[in-house]
């Protein structure tokens, strides 16, 4: 069978981002609250920041990271660990209420060999899943179909957060 290519031009931003080692995007987000909307920041809390992934595996893909530039759980203190877990719970709730996923993948990649795009600053991935979302496009081509704009989704999640006593900016 002849191999065919599917265009995914938005991937170039991700690939070029990997090459640019000068800036950690989570630290950039932490330091620039005036750009929270552009950076897709959903929540700020004492020790953590929660953002929408600009290169999502699925609609609603959130990243929860400690404010400190640390690589893994070993370097996190108890307060940070607890806050990350509580935010993971809040993220599940906000996504469930907003976009009604059927399930979730929640996890962390440590090290580039394990798939971490930003190995030096740890972050928990919260990825909503729906029955049938692993379709042939995803399975055969490493391409993703995302049906809602990130800006629209950010607004929806903020509204859901404010009406359900979830974290805020
Ligand atoms: Zn960082």
C-alpha cells in the first residue's frame, strides 16, 4: 500500500518550539499574567498554573504544572503535590461539566524518551476521552481532529469554573 500524508501544519509550531530551548513555556506563562488569555491560562493558584494545551491530543486537553521550574515529583514539596492533585480533580470536574467526556487519560511523561515535550518543567496532562475518539485518522496517521476553538473552550471552562466554585485566575 502506498503511504499517504495528511497535512497537520499546526504541528510546525510544536516542532519549532522543541528546537527553541531558550524559553520554558510554563515559566513564560507564570511570569506574564497580562497575557493569560493569549497563553490560554485557565487557573492560577498559590503553587500551580493550569493551562489549555496549545497542541492538544483531544478537545479540552489541560496541563497542570507547579509554578516552580522543577522536573519531577521528587523535586516537588508536599504542598505542591497536594495542590496538583486537587487541581487534577477540579480539572476533571470543569471538563465533565463543560464538554461531557466519557472518560479521561491523566498522566505525566518524565524525560524525552517517555514522550515529554518539556522534560525540564513537569506537568500533569488531563485528556478528556469520548467513545470512538480513537478513529482511523488518529490511529493511522498521528493526526488529531479537534472540533472546538481553544479560545471558545477557554471561555466555556472559565464560565463553568466561576459558577461551580472551581479555581480561577
Ligand atoms: Zn519552567
